[in-house]
């Protein structure tokens, strides 16, 4: 099931990305979102599973001579890190979806592949990733301003200070800040890729796809706006990067696991999946459910995780790195999944 879902995503991107025999451009994919796009699969867990008899065959395509393969045709830029693709380029000490995704892209294309990952934990589409055409939520801005000014006033009174009160412009500056940082990162790589990756010198770049893995922080009060904000985001990214039909893949919320999604989680997930029905996105935007990737063995163990820490640590229950990046198998990873899955 997991390999099938990954395969569907990859096949859909291949179909949506036009191929030209004479085109030798480097294929560039943007990976953006919150902490699960950062990547939370512990490298130590992957090392264990890649050598354990029960699971090592699942990692064989990522290893050679009992070591992790370092691709010479796929490169990744993740904020201050820039390397040929291998394990360890998620959050510190972790790996993310870039490993399996980049491997699939590298195997498919004759041209080199470059992944630009721009992900920050806890960043909502409603606020930090908000794109320009979505506008600003005036009522929320006013509320935030009043609350911020009240905090400063109370602090001034308590500590006998005279700090200036926050202004509306100061409140506004956070809206869209991650969207702007994402674009800046992409454009910086586009301008300096030959210096960052000398093997790519003399080649041209072609934006080939965008993968979005986000949604958790929008569950709590911003869920009803998600569909509108997502439409604006897709349109604005395409406009600002000068690629009108840039293929988009969206990983829909899935921290419900085997249970039905409810509340804000259900609203956000349905909003993400609704992008499949937007007429102007037909053929170049595809949202996929990810709750089908739930690690059922770890899910069963979680209610008693404190009694089963060794089981979580040693259980060989994550079939691929994309699933490990989604949920993880250790007790700590399961706790993260429960509170910030798809964050």
C-alpha cells in the first residue's frame, strides 16, 4: 500500500511534467511545508531497520556495500545545508520525504535533479505561509494588535517600564513571512546553483514540481479558510516563480491514523483534497490522503508507550523512509505524530 501511494505520486508528477528529448535542464522540485516536510524519521531508526533481517530489503534500493547511497545525480538544498542526496537531511539527526522522493525522481530522469526544501515547524498557511492574493484578515489583525498592546501595557505597569506599544505594521509583518522566505530561498538557489553545486555548472534549471506537506497549525481556528488560502497559495507560487502550470502535489492531513478524521483536522484535510476538484487545477494539482500510511503496529502500542519503549525502539514497523518521515516508529516520534503530525 505504501509503495503504491508513493508510486502514484511519482507517476502523477511524471505525467504532469512534460518531457523533451533534447531538454537537458536540471529538474528542480520544491518541497515545502511544516515540520513533517522538514523530516522526523530518526537516522538511528533507519540505520537499524536497514540492517535488520525483517526490514532490510525495503531499504536495499537506498544502500550499497552496507552503506547509504550518496547520489551523484540528485542534490538537495535545505536552508543552510547543501549536499548530494543521502540520509540525514531532515530535522537534526533525521531524514524526511526528500530521500525516497529524490531517489524516485533521480531514477526516472536522465537529467540531474535538484530538490529545494523550505520547511519550518509550526508555520500555518493562514498566517506565516499566507500568500499575497489572500489578503490580510483585518479583524484578526486588530485582535492581535489589541492583545499585543495589552501585554506590553501590563509588563510596563508591572516592571515600571515605558516600552512603546506594538503597531499595526509590526503585527502585519509576520503574515506571509514564511511565504516570502520560501520564495527568497528558491530564487537564491536559482541564481547561485552553480556555486552551491559545482557539478551543475553550465546547466540550466527547469522548475518541474512543487510538493506541499502542511496543515496541522491551521486546524485550530483557521480551518474554514484553508481551501481559499490553498487556492491563493498555488496561484501565487506559480505567478511569483513564473511557471503558470507548475505541477503541485499535496499531502493531505493524516494524523488521525486508522480512526476517522474529525473537527478541524477533517476540515483541513477535505480542503486539501478539494484542490482536486478546482477546474483550473485539473491535470496539474493532485492531493493525496496519507492516513493510509499509518504505522498500525506502533499505533496499537502507543496507549502504553511508557511500558513499551524498547518495543517502539526496536520494532521494525516503518516500511519506507517516506512513512518514517510521516509518523516515525519510536515512542518519541509517535508522541510528535500525535501532537504535530503534518505540522
